[in-house]
C-alpha cells in the first residue's frame, strides 16, 4: 500500500520546492530542513493556511462596516421582522429607513462578537488536529475551513455571545423589546441568538472565501511553504 513518502505530492517534494522558491527576501525561506532534510510538517501547512485566512477574514470583518459592507458576511434581520400585518407598529418596523438602521446595528453588534471570536479561532488553529493533511491540501475550496468548523463545534457561538449581547444593548429597553415582541414575536434574547448564529456562519464563510482566494493565488501570501505546498497540491 503506497505511503505518503511514495506519493508525488509528499514532504520531500514540498520541502525541495520551498527551499528553491525565488523569494529570497523572505525570512520564511529559512525553513527547518532546507540545509538538512528532516521533512515538512503538512499539518503546519494547514495551520499556516488557516492562520492567514482567518487573519484576513477578521481584519476585514472587524473594520468599521466590516459585516454590513461584506457580500459574504452581512447579517440580515430575522425573517419574522416586519411581519406585524397592518398594524402601525408593524409598518414602522418594516419601513426601509428603520430596517436599514436596525440592520446596521445588528452588523455592528456582529463586529463586537468577532472581536471575541478572533483569539478563540487563533488558539484552535494552533492546536488543530489534522488526520489527513494531504487530503485537506488537495481538497480545494474551503476544505481547511470546514475542518476548523467541525473541530470548533459550538465554541465560536459561545465566544461571540457576550460581545453581540453588548452590541445589541441599544435594543434592550422595555419599550423596544415590548414593541419587537408585539409586532414580530421576537424578544431581545431571540434577536441576540439569531444574530450570533448568523455571525458565526458569516465568519466561517469569510474565512472560507479567504482560503479559496489563497489557494487560487498562493504567491500573494509571500509564504514559501504555502506557495510550494498549494502549487504542488493543485497539480
């Protein structure tokens, strides 16, 4: 049965390519094994891919308007919002101006949640268990992000909840919560949980989009190990 060392895409070929890649200004060329060849850790390649993908994703999402301006990550209002029938209150909540203001607010709250999530994601990536690194590298698309999501489980939602709760406190008044409940059946806790779930989905979607972009153009990372690994994986 062929082993990883028998595969044309193996540690030795990646290491050789990384050592010879023409990025002489990069300190990452000083990889362990360029002088002597103990082999390249494919799990480390996956972690680097996820580290760069997540750093780019969080930098984008935590910028002012990051969620709202994103085609991938914008948080929408709950489906029941503005379904107050013909009531005056329902009509107000369903008006374009009110919906836009509330949509911006929930997206700003998502930014608070992302601030809480970023260090948790970074810690998970540092200790990520990868059973089939070669399969992930050759999986394309968002294969590494999908692995990250499976291993994190509900941890991302738990980490974000306090930040989103804080960001939504504007709505946490008796008048607003009573109005929401009367017109839509949604209370503050329901709105918070809905935004948190959607923000979690949005973060993974953004990380996955960044991963796919890196796979399509690994040279843009200026990381010789990723360039070599992803180029060979695409062959």
